[in-house]
């Protein structure tokens, strides 16, 4: 099990190096994929998430994902009235994801994609992936690889300016 996670993490890191900071398709809107909140109390479609929003695909086995979540929480707290933050844990049991989020104190909305449908629909093979949408629901940023506070602020400012 540890070897499988290490191999997956290495593959994700190599994909980030190979692809660079942005990648994937050029679609301007989000796919219609059903998501379930980590606590299991709510379902929504990815396509129904209203902007402006920052959507982050992550997993606990992904070291860059683990490093960036505290930055996402910090920017979420600073810009809570301007933009919605949504985390989507990919391919893991909701309890594993919830336990990690509790450890780091992440409070923004979190959903589970245990089957990896979002990754398939977004045509990506690595994580983390961050998508920023404007108030119209159009994608203004799609980043493969980790983002820090400055990257997030810049992407949010661009989404707010395009609305």
C-alpha cells in the first residue's frame, strides 16, 4: 500500500514537471459531475458551483497537495467575502480526507470524488489541480501543480476583474 502511494505521488510529481504549471483542455466551463460533501450531507454538481470560486483537487498521498492546503485556508480566511473555496478530495475514503483536513484546520467547503470522475472529466493525470472561475462560471485559471498565497491572490484578482 505504501509503495503504491509512493509510486502515485512520484507519478504526480513527474507529471507536474513534464506538463508545467498549466495544462489540460481549453474548456471554459466546469463539467457536470456529481460531488458529495465529505460529511455525506450534501450533493452538488461541479458545474453548479457558482463563482467566483477557487476549486482545488487534492489527495492526502499527494505531497504538493498537503503543502498547499494551509495556503488555501489562509487566503480563504482573508478573502472569505470575495470568493468561495471548494476542495475536492480525489480517490480516497472521506474519513481519511476529513481527518487530514481537521489536522491542518481547513474550513472551506470539501467534497469527495472517490471514483475520480472529476479527474477524468477534466482530462488530467496529476494533482494538485486548481481551477478558478469568475462570477459567470467561466474558467479564468487552470493550474496543474501547487499554488502559494501569491499565486492564489493573483488568480482570484484576475477572476474578479473578468466578471
